[in-house]
C-alpha cells in the first residue's frame, strides 16, 4: 500500500474549508486537526495520510485554497502502513491509479538535482579525468566509472522540467551549468592529457592508434542515438516511479562524460577528427536526452490524466 503523509499549516479562515475537503475525500485517512498550535507560519496544524494514487487531486485542491502560499504544505513518503480501510480503498476503488506518481514529489526530486553547487563542477572534472584514463588505457571499466561519477543527468532533467513548465530561469541555469561544467571537464582533461603526453607515459597501444574505446565514443551513429532516446525515456520514468536502480542504468549507458573526456584527450594528441566526433556525440546526447525528457514527462502526465478521468467516472 502506497501512502503519503501531509503536514499542513492553514490560516484560520481557510481551516474549515480545508478540513471539509479532506474529510470528504475517501482516500484521506488519519486526519488530525490542532487549532492555533502552529507557529511560523502561524495557523492551525493539520496532519493526514493520503493514498499516493489520490495525492495529486488532494494537492491540487490545497493549492486552490492557497494553503501552499498562505500556509505550508509538507509531503512525506510513508514507508509502511497497516489499514484495512485504506487497503480496501486502494484495491477496489483506485485500481490502476494506485500506482500514479505524486507529481509534486517527482518535480521536487528533479528540482533538487537542479542545484549547482561547486561540487557539481568538481564531480564533472573528476569524471572527465577518470574517463580520460579509461580512453588512454582502453579500459571500459574506467569509462563506466566516469559515467557513474558524472552528475550531468540532474542538470539535463532540470532543463527538461523547465521546458515542460515554461520556466525560463530553470532552463538558463541548467544549460549554463552544463556548458560551464563540460567546458571545465574538457579543459582539465586536456591539461591532464598534455601532462601524460609531455611525460611520455601514454600506453604504447594508444600511441600506435589502437583505441577501441575511443573509437566507440567519437563515432556517433544510429545506435548511439537509439541508446540516448531509450535512456532518456528510462531516466524520466525511473524518476517518476522512484526507481533508483533503473536511474543508475541511465548513468552508465549514455556517453556524455566519456565524450567530453575524449575531446580533451584527442585535442592533446592532435587527433582533430576524433575531437570533432566526440563533440558531436556530446551535443547529440545532451539534446536528445533533454528532448526525450520533455516528451516523456508530458506523455506520462497525459496517460495518468486519462486513467484518473476514467477512474472518476
């Protein structure tokens, strides 16, 4: 049984209307009202549990009452609950809607990933250098490690959400973070690769042009496009369903960080055609991931909206 716990602070003039709305909802349970107990903001404290599949409607009604602006709304996931009434309502009344994502929570997760602290750029730089070592040594394990370390997917999904919500500042912040982050990753990878070349410690196979890992990265084709499309779909679906294991699969399937690393390595060793191919690969993956993210968000909303309408009938 999937439930969310709501903690509300309501202004006294809307408390009665809020309580009536919650009381009249058959998917709301364990309603508790404490008058004049909340401070900062001041008001009445209300707590309740809501079946996750019905939470979107309840939150929409709370916004219409301006509880989110004039008071406070806190959403918490319920790890475990035992209630015969709630289980009956979920099984026999909600149906497929019981597994609907709570969109407020989904967007909160995406927004949280769209905060660009200095560590965001440090992670990208470190991921790029790890990727460059993988390219120089033809180590696929290190390429995978670089993919996992890279934090860029959070910025990509944040841009997708910004486009979906027509939020210009979010789009600009995300694109700026991606531009600066990947530029730093390429620059530091270039410096690292120049150091390797200057010391003459690059592997012999790399010097002789045996570069199978690099060839896979700097050659964008139909297959890399297909992987980017599928990864973009899986990434958004894993965020809406809170599937962290599937999200990890996205991190290790899209060649964004390895492409940035290969740009630096190729420039350091004057392999200009490979650098151009890697740049194209990087741009292709970012654009496709953003576009597919927007489309997948909108498609999922449309699907769940139809299920909700069918259930309400």
